[in-house]
């Protein structure tokens, strides 16, 4: 049962704490309304001055033979030429698309470093395709980068005024098309077809930015990503204030990528073409010499058609001659390749392929070598020589070059052996035809050389045509699926998100502000602050609605008057039920300006209204306020009585002008030594007199946190009302009240909170005493309160001020 009661108490306390938090924020709901309105207005202003951004997207397909279907049947016939065989890595292609080299080409071709702005409200608007002016520049030999900011004021379609874009100073008057001298060279401004009278007599801004800065900006803005992990498709996205400009950038980037890929593919074919062209020139010259020798031989010996009787031997040796011819051809090609390999030792030099070498392993080595050289050249565009991949490729290229050289030498040596063997066989055949005339044998030698040169010449011509075909059918790596396009929707800033964020910030900001103010606020505000020091709490007094100091009268039923009546009742419980003895109530505080004199005066009035005989004694000798509150002139009082033994106590006591049954003993003149006066014997005599002649003695004393006066006379008190002024006293000074209570230096002490919000209590809802104090509460501190009726707005402001 006890456990259930504890759980119920804990839950009730938690619910009460939650209610307190909610009520604290609900009482300040105007803060939230104002904050939300201000934040929404700031969001509107932000959107008004922000340039809307649009997004364009393009899709391309990276052709990859290994993943099937990218080479048509028509192009498959060219696979033996060494093209259309390399599979493409998607990650590599993405890095190439994001490279500085490609973006630099795009910026230069589209002249993206030159921007045009028309003046608008409230911000400038960039123009691209529809710009009425175009700026071109010619750089000096010593200038590499150009920057500038100018304002063009078109006076007509032929003349304009050029101003400095930063200082607005006039540079000069010019005609469109004039070459204007600038520090970097010449600036030429011309009109376009979009020029119209609407652009005349208006400013138009032209800005030239450094190319590198523009390249960096677009590299940071562009997004290149694969569609998914299994697809070869790539999506390219770019955000810009002008969707047409962004689309042009993306489309041109794809174009530059394809041109770069085609150039890489054509590199082997171009190298082979150049090599074949050089060899054709050399073989043509040798062929002309051999044909000239044959012509000279026939002319010299007057021969037209030489036939010998040894045709049978020739037919027998025809096969041997064919083999010898083929071996000589291969040996010549091998010699050419060895000579080429010796002259081209650079890592970027390619070896001509498809030269007709019948040694298949050697041909495969040459194709593998060219593949490695191309891969290294491609990587060198985007990385340095110290890249581990590049270094590995260089090692493979050097090793493979040495292996090809050794293979060519071995191949050439084997051909030389075969030629010698075929030559021996040919000599045997020639010996058999010794009967053939000498002219026939000489002509046969010339004819053989002619056939060798002619076969090699025709072979090179065929290979050159094949190389030309390879150049003509080269296709790009990327196929455009969708050109860059925009759906016209604004992607940034998003109005919904900005307004939602503004609304949420408007709700959160007052909470944070109230929390910070609460954390920074060290003043006492409510009973919760008093509860922290564990001192008895006797009640609170709300703020007065007027400036009168005597707020308790017989006809008064205001909330503050009812609060003093409740204080009177609570004091009866504190003082006990001994009705015969006089009761002495001391009123003190921690420091000045907490309203203790006000409390003492009205407490005495409230007790006097109950028919009791009451005297109010002013014992705050340092800062007396009672006569001032009663609007009376200075009179003789307690200090005069103590210091002058000839003065009778009755002569310094006078009745209150406002309340029946209430007498006043003022403080009198301010003495230089108040503490010593309070230790005088006449103080004891004074207390003996007032206690014997009055039912209640209310004493206004000095603040205990500043002087010792009150502690010197505390022994005469039956109860102490310790006044704490809300919104004035620092919470840290509550330790003074706690200290004197725990040390029992002030008998029967209880804390009274003064100056609380007159509309709020500390119990449940707006009650005055439910849950603490002595006795019952009074709703709004009284019955039939005749307070002035207020409008809803005034009540709202009053409620907010009370909370503060």
C-alpha cells in the first residue's frame, strides 16, 4: 500500500511538473506568434533574394564489348584491325568525365568564363543564349588569365558607355565593335540579334572570371554516377540558375568525352598509317630502280620475249621460287620492324601492327605492347609518373619491347636460314638449266627482284587502305541515351522546406530564448524558489494595482487587501491561540527595497480592522519609510525617546489617520549610531509599554542581510515575517534567510513573498492557497473584486508581464 502511494505521488508530481512547463509556454503564446511571423517573413525575404536553381540530367551508355551487344555485325569485320576490342571500365569513365582537362575544354568552347547580367528587382539576372551583348577579348603575349567587371550602358544600338563594375566610374564612350584597350589586351563588345529598345538606357553587367576558377566551380557542381551496379549507363547531373546553360555544359562535356575517346582509339591507326606511308615511298623508289634495270637489260640485248628451252626446269622450280619469294618478303618486313624498333625507344611510341608477319606469337606480342602503351598514355592524362599503376605499366612496356626485339631477331635469323636453304635449292635448279642462255639467267635475277619489290609494294598499299578504313569507322565510347534536359522545376531553394524550417525555427526560438533567459535569471519569482531553502512559507502578496501605500481598509476588497487578510489569518496560526498575551510581529528582509515597511504598515492595518488594538513601531532607524507612506511630515519618534530621557513614550505615539485601532510609533530622526541606540535600556522599556497596552505589536525592522540592528532586538519578537521581494532579490541571497532560520537567530520565522503576479497563484490553477500555507485560498484573492475590466489584449499583455 505504501509503495502504491509513493508511485501515485511520483506520477502526480511528474504530471504537475509537465503542466507547469506547458503553462509556462502557453502564458507566453504571443512570443510564439510573433516569432513564427518574423521567421516566416525572413524566409520570404530569403526566397525573394535567392536565385532559383534548376537541375538538368543526361544519360549515356558506355559501350563494353565484354558485357555484350555493343558491336554491330557490320563492325565485326574490322576486329582484325585491332579496333573495337577493349572493354570499358565504368569507374574510369566517370573519373574521365569529372576530369579538369575535359571541363577546361568545355569552359573554353562555350566561353563560360564570360557572364552577362541584366539588372532586375531585386537581384541581377544572368543571361546566356539571349544576351543582347557579347564580349570578346584578345590577350597580350604576357597575359594568361583575364578578369574583369564592367557595366555597359547602351545609349543606342551603335554606341554605349563603359563603366567600371566595382567603382561605377566611367571608362569611356565607345561604339559596338571597337577594340578597347585594357591592361590584359583588347576588349571587344558587340551586339547580338537579341538587342532591342528595351535594353537601351539601362545598365548591363559583363563579368570575366578566371578560367581555372570556373572549371573548379563546375567540377564541384557536376555529379556523375552509374545508374546501378550492373548497368553500363551513367547519369550526369548539373545545377545552375539557367537550365539552358546547364544543358549546354552537360551536352558539351559528353561531346568532349567522345572526341577524346576517338582520339585515343585512332592513335594506333595513325601511327601505323604514317609508318606504312614512309615504307611505300622507300619501296616505290626501289621498285622503280629494279624495273629500270629490267628495261635497260631488254633494251641493251634487244629482247622482247625471252623463252628458253628450260621451261620444264623452271616449272619444276616454280614452287621453290615461290617459297623463296615469301621468305624474302618476311625477312624484309622483319628487317623493317627491327629498324623501326631501334629508332623508336620512347615509352609513348607504338609498334605498327598487322604488317603481315606470319609468326602469330610475335604478332600477339606487338598487339599486347600497343595496348599497354595506350593504357599508359590514357592514365598519364589524369595522373603523374609516380603513380604505381603507371610505373607498373612502364615496366611491362620495357620488358615487352625487349621481348619483341628478341623475337624479331630470332624470326629474322630463322628467315635468313630458310632463304639460304631455298637459295641452295634454287642454285641446284639453276645448275640444271645451265644450258639456258646467259641472258635468260641474268633477266631471271632482275625479274625476281622486281617481283619481290612489287609484292611488298602491293602489300603495303593494301595495309594503308585497311588503316584508312579503321580510321573512318572509329566510334565513340559513349552512346547518348538522353540529351541534357530539365523539367523546369526549381530544385533550390525549396519553398516548402524553407517555410517549414522557418515555421519550426519560429516555434523553437522562443523556447530557446525562454530557456536562456530562465538560465540567466537569478531573481526569485515564485514559491518554488522559496521551497529550495526549506524555510516555512506563510504566503505571498501580489503587486498593487495603484500607487497607494495603505491598500487595506474596511471597504477594500481588492486582491491585495484579501492577501493581507489571509496573511493575518496565517499569522494567527503561527502565533498560537493565547489570546490574553500581546503578540509581537517583526517584519524584516534581506536587503532594502523589498517592501518590508509596506508589508508592516498594511499588516498592522489588517489586524486593526479585526478590532484588535495594534501599534506599528518603526525600528528601521537607518531608512525609515512609515511616515512617508502615511504622507505625514517628520515627527519625533523612537530615536528621540531613546536618546532623550525627558520624552515620554506616549508623546511620540499617534493614531493612524487611515485605520481605527492602529497607533504609530515612528522611527524619529536618523541617528549616527542606530545599533548602540537599540541596545539602550529604554528600548526594553518601550517594548514593555507597548506589549502591556496593545494586543498586537508590528515592528518594521532593518534588513538582516545588511546590518545587525534586527538581530539585536530579535529577542522581543514572537514571530518574524521575512519579506522576500519577487523579481528583485537574487536567489543566491536566499541563503541569508536559510542561515538565520537554521541558526534560530530569528524566532518563529516564516517567509512572505512580496510582489508576485496578481493574477497567478501557486496551487492548482489560479488558486491562492491550495497545497500550501495555512487556511483556504480566495480564488482571485478576494470576493467581489471590483478591479477595472480589461480588454482581451490588455489581459494578454498583463498576463505576459506577470510571467516576466
